[in-house]
C-alpha cells in the first residue's frame, strides 16, 4: 500500500495539473527550476525524514532559485568542470510555510543560529537566493567533517576539530562559491547565498542590505503542493503568521531589533 501511495504521488508531480501550477508559481515569483544533469546532482533531504527535523518537509524533491542565483550557479558549474568536479545541491528556495515550521518546532536552532526566523530573520532560502551545496568527485562526495544540516559547532566553517583534508575541502568549496558570486555563512559550511548581509565592523551580521532586501523579497505565496502533509496539517491547526506589510527588512529595522535581542546569528537560513 505504501509503495502504491508513493507511486501515485510521483505521478502527480509529473502531471499536467501540477506542472501548470508549478510553472505559474515559478513565473510569478521569478524562480527557475534546477534539474539534475551530468554536472549537477540533486539530493533533497527535506523531501524525506533524513534531516534535522526528522520529518518530511517537502512533498517531493525540488530545487528552485532566483534567476540571479541561477546565473551564478552556471558560472560555478563551468568553473567546477575545469577541475573535473560536480556539484550536489541539497536545498534552494524554501517555502515560507516550511521555514516557519522549522522555526516554530525548533526554536533552539533559531537561537543558536542554524534556522532563520521567517519574519525576523533574513531568511535567504525563502527569498530564493540561497543554495545548500557540496562537491563530488566522480561518484564520491567530499568529506566536509559533518553531514549536511548537522546543527553543531563542528559545522562552522572555521571549526578546529577537523582533519587537514576536511579543512582543504571546505576551503575549495568556499573559494569556488565566492568566485561565482556567492557569499558565505560561517555557521554552515554548506550554505551560500547572493550578497545580502549587512555586517558590522566585527563581521557580525546585523541585518539585510536595503538594496538586496528590496531586490530579493521574501516569497510569501503559499503553494501547498510543495509542502509535506506534516507541514500542511500543522498549519491547518495553527495560524501561519506573515511579516507586516509595512515592515521592511532594512538595516535600520534590524539594527533596532538586534539591540533588543541577539537573534541575528540565525539570519541566513
């Protein structure tokens, strides 16, 4: 019975009905669908329960991103090909509802800087400008010291508890991502996004750059077909809160809020 249900779900996501809705959603929100090919491997842990939430968050594996993100991704792929490397993508655009679910179910990870609050945080995944990524050589995934989505200090880029190989692998990934136009997030070796972080003199993230905030707004449209039944059912029983329409993510707003509560280590995700 379980296999039959899975087969029916897979068929739905190939159906004209879904593909038409998906096409409209992507066009409206200026998103592009990334598909697997010889140079890009798609592996989406949020489409099963092998993730920090230990529950399925996405209805099926998908990777979407903004047009500008896609352009930087093309540069990255071409650069990696010169070194006979491939790219594995774990996550891209994340539905607002899923981001809210993560934050509500795991507030500790918001406080610790691993999950962005969908309203108060920058939430780069919700904007479609972030990618969670690693490198692959032939069929072997690079050893980065932790698996994707490990919510621990060992996932921090400059953690000391790493082998020379792991340090080298992280640096190689980071160097390629920066070269392609992405910026980094120190708490997660796998997370990269288009430039949006406003930082203080010490390098701490204090908000979103006003220009980037306006150029890449949070995508708030609900497309239930992208979310798992667990996420959809959670918000059938609970009100999903959205950012106030008159509230900007500008650096002034973030600086004021940051003075009240240090939540901005969790800006990225």
